[in-house]
C-alpha cells in the first residue's frame, strides 16, 4: 500500500489591482510637484536675468508695428514696433516681484496677528484682534486696495502693499487656527510642563507643525496676488505705460484684438499660465502632506 503524502501548497494571495494605486498616485504627485517647482524656479531665474532669453530691448522700436509672431519676433510686435516677447519677459520681473512683496506683507502681518491670537484663544487680545480682522475682511479687497492706492499714489509698489494688507486677514485666520490646534498636541503640552517659555514653544514646536499648511496657502495666494496686481494695472491703478507689466500690456492691446490679437492675448496667456502653475503647486503640496 502506497502511502499518499498530501502536500498542501500555500499560494500567495493575489495582490489587489487597487492596493498600490494610492502609492502610485502619491509618487506621481511628488514627481509632478518636482517638475512644476523646477519650472517655476526657471521662471524666477528668467525674471532675475531676462537677458538670458531676450535679445531685444523691451522699450526700443525694433520692428514694424503689428508684426505677427514669427522667427524674428516670437510673440510679434506691438502697436509701435516693440518686441512683445521681450516685453512679456521683462514684465514677468515686475509681476513676480510685486507679488513677492504682496505675499511678504500678508504673511508677516498675518503671522503676527495669528500667533498673538492663537497663543491665548478667547483672551482679550484674541477678541480684539478678531474684531480687527473681521472689520478688514468686511471690506472687499478691491475697494481696500483702491483706497490705499488713492491715498498713496499708483504704482506696482503701492499696489503690492495694498494687496498684501487685504490678504493678511486670510493668513491671520489660518495661522491662528493652526496655532490653536498645535497648542493641544501632547508634545507641546509636555514642553510647557517642562518649563519651556512661549518663544521656545513657538520656535521649536508650533512653527514646524504649521509650516506645511502655511507654505501651501502662500503658494496659492502668490498666484492670486499676481492676478490682483495685474487687474489693478489693467484698470489703471497700478503701473502705467510704457511699463511692461502684464496688466498694462493687456490693457494696451485690447483695442487691437480685431487685427492684432497677439498684443493682448499673449500677455494674458502668460499671466493665466503662471497663476495656474502656482495654484497647481499649492494643490500638490497640500496633497503630498495629506
């Protein structure tokens, strides 16, 4: 009689097709974030050194008026013969660094108000700053910016300050919420119990916990600041001709849309592309954290 030895082969469970999807998506988002960040860094480099990609003076007459886009003039020329590509590239510097100033004003002002309010939620200082923040938020941002510009004069610098003051309230509310939430964390309470002072708690524990959402919010509002500054220039309250600021270029070229569409459309597409790029970076940055 032959003994039959039953051998049980344990096969590995099949991997579910959707099991690795979140990991693949996360890696894809990270790669996309790196690519878009590198693209934005290249735009900053071009803004700092526009001579790297342009060979025409943005304010000199280099060709015939309304020359269509071609080999000699990539984006064509405007109504008096200036190279539109050079003007768009040099306008990037004005728009970009005006937005940097606006976001810096909003971030610094919002951080001061948010941290002071969040350290002792419900206190007298928190209530007072909350009333001030709500009062500023009750005024539409455009009206607030126009009030500042009317008082101190037009220009990219004044427009950036005006936009920054209006955006500071959003930063203040975000940072206050993050500070209040981080104050309830176990390691923060442990640091306070061990005798750490408020400044040490903020620098060592609170700031690292709120850094990611603040950076994401900053990237989003960087693009919105560019859009707002361009809108003010378009309406005549920012930079003035012959500046190459993108809002000025759009406003100056809109009257020629019928026979020279590129004079207004090209700077408009440039502004839209940068705003969408920054919005996508902000979204991916937040998704990567999640």
